[in-house]
C-alpha cells in the first residue's frame, strides 16, 4: 500500500461521498412509492439527476447501477451523449435500449449463470410479441436482438429500420422493452448521461418509448399478466430511467427541459425523485481522506479543512487537488511515522483552480513529453471515444501515431484524469 499510494477518483478508484444520493437513486428503483393522482404507481419510473460540470453526477449514477446490478440482479444500460454530436443522438437512444436487449441475450446464452432462465423467458416473450417483419425492422436499430431471438432476424423482407418510420420504430421498441420486462419481473436501469447535448427529436423518441412501455405494462397488469408474462401472472418488471444533465447549461425551451417536463406530465411515467448533485460537504471529504489514507478522522481534520476551503467541495476540484497533492509528494507515506503525512508549508503554497478549464490545462501541462498529447489529439478527433482496435489500426500511419503506440501513451492520460 505505501508504495502504490492512494488514488482519488477515476474508474479504478473507490468512490466515496454522496452515499445519501446514491441510496436515493437505488431506493427510487426498488421502493414502492404511493400512487399518484389517485391511481396506482407506474412500472416506469424516472429520476432527474442534475448538477454542474464535474459535480460527480456520472459517478453517482454509476455507483447506483453497480449496486443494483450486484445486489439486486438488475439489468443496466448507460449511454453518454457528446457535445457537437447531435447527428448521432438517435443512434445512442437506440443503443440505450440495445444494452437492455444485450443483457437479456447474455442471460439466455448462459453467460450470467443463474439468470439463464430469465433470459430464455425474455426471449420467448419477445418472440411471442413481435412477428418476423417487426424483428427485422428492429434488428437494424438493435444489433443485439438477433442474439436474443435469432428467428426474428432471419429470412428476407423488404422492410428495414432505415426504411421504417420513426413512429413505427418507437411503437415496436416499446413493445419489445415491455415484453422483456414483463417476462419475469426483473428490473432494468437505463442511464442517459449528458442529455443536454442530445438532439431534441431523439429525446422526444426516448420519452415516447418510456411512456408507451409504461402503458403496455399497465395494460398487461389489467389483463392479468398478458403480453408475454409468465403463466403464473406475477408482477411486471420495473424500469428506472435516470436522466442526467448539466443544469447550468439548460434553460426554458431547451430540449432537455422539454424532455423533463414531458416526463413529469406523462400519465405512464412516475418522476419519483429529482436529485441535485451539489458540492461535497466537509464530512464527505473527511470520509474520503480517512478511508484512502487509512487514518482516523481526527488526523485528517486539518487536511480536510485545507481541501474544502480551496475547492468549496466541487467534486472535480477536490479529486484533482488530492491527486495533485499525492503526485507532487506533498502527501506521502512517512516511514518514520508509519502512516501518510503531509507538508503543511508546501500545502499552503499550492495553487488552486477557478474553473474546470483551468483543471484541464493544469493536467495537460503536467504531462511528461509530447507523445501523450499527440495521442490525445487523435482521441479528440474521434469525439473523445475509440476502441483500442481502431487505435491499433491508426498506428500504421506514422504521422498520426505517437512514438511507442497509443497503448503506451494512454496511461499518463488516465492517471491524470484526462481520459477514462
């Protein structure tokens, strides 16, 4: 442990703080809220999760998804929209639901062990709900559907997703999702992250699918378990939609605002909670330091105060400052004390950040050499996301590839919190 040093934030780190918000998101999925407007609760629920850039919204949603998947057996699917990529918004909406189909297909194939029975029931329910033409249309938008129901995607047919109307696709997609959920009562969490960058038409499709799924599941309950439910009639599965966005980038009339208002007004979607990812409190920072440095809280009180006063609890600033303190040796393991300690004088001289942009600039200027920056430039041209296989193909072009290849130059970017 002393040799490796603590790591704050990032995919490999243990996320701490915001326990109450994570619990609220989990409870929104599993609890039984009272009926609204004199009616029964909908099987489709929504949590609106907002906050400023770098406030920890994505981490919060990821922790809730991990908890539901590990402890509750829920299926989860997440998509993240990108700035300036409006043209791909509808494809990401379809990918969100394809993740649900993929999870059910994995179960049916036996990849999930005890859940294989559920996957087979889901496959049977979908096969009984959709005909061959519908399956061929959906398979263009949902590439995982042939794995779940091979028979639906076989054979010829003049209709394809690209030729079908959006309304037709929306209707079929809702029937598909409802069939999967009603087949065994298992829950699903769908996370749409950074929807402030999603094109308005795609958000309208997403909202319409959720509304139709809620209506189909309500109709199934009224019919005593139809629409692909097992003979025992049990309860329909639940769907929780986590709608994540930057509240400082939306306003009246923004597509994200219109989307949220439509969900609030939908008779078949219950908006059960609205969570604002505010700043981390002193207790959150103290808990983070005590856990990662393996020290009692009384020994980290002064460091907690320094960190909080310099960051005001902004999650990204907190994480970046702590990693900088460790990376620069201001916080380091002391063999004499046999614990982590810090240099108060050096700590007092540390420069702090006044914006997310200044954090990024500081991280970039701290990189050793120019090759990691070259790798980052290529990633930025790919909208910040790429498979390693694609990067290996690009290595054949000497003008694009950094010396040593991409895999050699990605770790500094990951360690600096620049990429994940």
